[in-house]
């Protein structure tokens, strides 16, 4: 259960990070609200997952999922340039996250 919550929290990290960028310094209400809800959910899930997982592993997985999804979404949506090298590097992050799970 801890791993599932941790993965969902990582997804929420990507949500709040994307919303933060779109909030234009908290001047747009919709993205600011999504940021606040996503941040609260992400942090609460991370805190819950850390009850049953080592702190270093939980944090690395949470950040890795959030970073990979945020960067992947930015490339997919056209906000950042797509390149094969970037995709391979993001796949490396995902591979490391999977490795942390397998070695737990």
C-alpha cells in the first residue's frame, strides 16, 4: 500500500509542478488552486508512504516520478523541446526508480 500511495504522490508532484508554472506567479486562480490541492495531496501521500518505507528511498522515488512526468509532459505538450537524448535520460530516471523498488 505504501508503494501505491508513493507512486500516486509522485504523480501529484508532477501535477502541482506543472500548475505552478502555469499559475504565472499565483496570479491565475485555476492553476493556483490546482497547485495548492496537488501540493497538499502530494505531501500528505509522501508523509504516509514514509511511515513504511525508508526516507531516502521514498524521497528519491517521489522526486524521480515527479521530475520524469513533469519533463515528459512538457515535451509532449510542446512547452519544451523534444529530443531522443532527453527521453533516454528520463527513461534512466524511471529505471533508477524501478531499481529502488526492486532492491527494497
